[in-house]
């Protein structure tokens, strides 16, 4: 009797672990509190701390089970001057289109495009700003962040800025869990 109860309990626990493992996305989870360890930049102000939250989606809009995936990432940057926050939908390309002023035949202002996607085990957040429509040539600025975890569980962010009127710069940041 004792053996069969132990066997049933062991099988239940094993099934629970397998079920829980199946509910976790394969991509890294950057969620947590992070503190800046080091950077290769001595000029630009870097966030001294980050709070990151990733949302896991496990069901469709109708409530049907689906393969779990990270659908959003919210990032809170803490600087000496204050806090900046943003939330991105992962797996989407979005942006802001300027308005067409009254009496004008085309839009006037800045176009912004944001692309947030996984490239293997790295999360890439890319933002481009331009006074031209996407794909047209003209002055622009682009900022790209590539997020990954190293073998010790530290958050590595490689940020690259480039544009039509600036020299490309790359900053590498390393954060540890708080």
C-alpha cells in the first residue's frame, strides 16, 4: 500500500513539473530588478537601475490554450534626473505617423517606427525616427538595443545609435540582479 501511494505521489509531482515546464516560453525572462555594474561609455548617462516585467500569454483571446510566449516587456529606467518607462509589444512593428496639417497635401513632422522581436535568445528593440516616410531616403536617427543574459545570469545590453548626421556609437552595459 505504501509503495503504491508513493508511486502515485511521485508520478503526480513529475507530471506537475513537466506541465509547469511546458508553460514557460523558450526565450529568456529578463523580469526583475537590475543594477548597473559596468559600461564602456564615459559620456552618455546610463540608467543606474532597471525594473523589467515580461508578460507571458498562455491563451488565445477566446481563452483557448496556446504555446506560451512573452507578449509584452515593460522597462523602467532609473536615472539621476528621474525615471523613464516604456512598454513594448513583442513580435510587432509599430510607430507614430505625423498628421497632415490643414491645407497641406502630405504629412508634416516626424515618423517613428519601433520593432521589438526575438533574434534567437536575444531581444532586439529598434527605434527609427525620420522626417521622411519609412523606406524613403532623408535625415534619420536609429537606436537599437540587443538584450541577452550571460552564463552568470547578468543582463547584457548593447545599445547602438546611428543616423544620417551622426557617427555610429555603441555602448555595452552590464547589469546584475538586485
